[in-house]
């Protein structure tokens, strides 16, 4: 049983800026529940044209920023989890989905994290901060750093194995039809999303 950490680097101005400041290969992180990346979540742009107005969202490699890119360099990490850990991850995602109006993109935190500072707010997240928050609270990993200082590149330290490295768009296009049609149901909350 696994969850999947997806790291990428788009060709946007913000991604290039983050890469220039950090020197990191990857500048965005998402958490997926299926290997085909049909159920992938993160904090990111609400609209493709504005990098500073973001939200919690389900991400798709054929939408918004990703859809505009010819290639999307990235890596998919398969992170082993117990049934209880997977349930905890899904439960947290259910809360984020149900209360999405209460969460905001942590723009100030992103800027502060780039220079090694910042503070944590349980209602504001940037992408890698969110992924680590969910994994850490589910007992999947402890990277020994505050979540506000976790960059996408830091998530390469999460215990797991590299399932894929290369063009994520090609990877997702090659996913089995069953994986592309994944759905998500939370029994306790009755939240259902079809991929």
C-alpha cells in the first residue's frame, strides 16, 4: 500500500525564481493517492495567470499551468504506508476538501521559507509544506525540520522509492485507464470525487 509524492518543475516565472533562489531541481510538490496521479492534491495557483493567488486544489497534469507545458520534469515517489496511515492521509484530505474555504495559499510563508525563515499557520500552506504536514500528521515520516522549511526538494528524503523520473506528462498519459479513472470516497464524510 502506497501514497505518492509528486515533485515537479514547471517553466513558469515563479518556478524559475524558486529554482534560482534555492538551487533546487524541483519547485512544486503534490500528494497523490494513486500511481496514475488521477487523485493528486496540493496548494497551488487558483488560476494559471496569477501565481500569488492560490488555494488547496486537486491537480491534474492536463489543466492550468501543467497543460500549457510541453514537458514537465519531475519525479514520483512511492511511499509505503500502513492501512492506518493511508486512512489518516485520506482523512486529512477529506478535511481539506470539506473545509477548503478555510485554507489559503501561504504566499508570505513561501517567501520566508526561501530565505530560511517563516512561521506556521494551520490555515495557510504552500505546496511542500502541505505535503509534509499531511504525511507527518499521518505518521508516515518525520524529516526533522519544521514544515515551514520543507522545500519540494526536501521531500526526496521521505522514505520510499522512485517510481518514475522524467516527463510527468508522458508518465500520466501512459497510466492505465483504470488509474486515470480513479475515484475517491471518504466513508465517514461521504465526500466523493471522480477522476
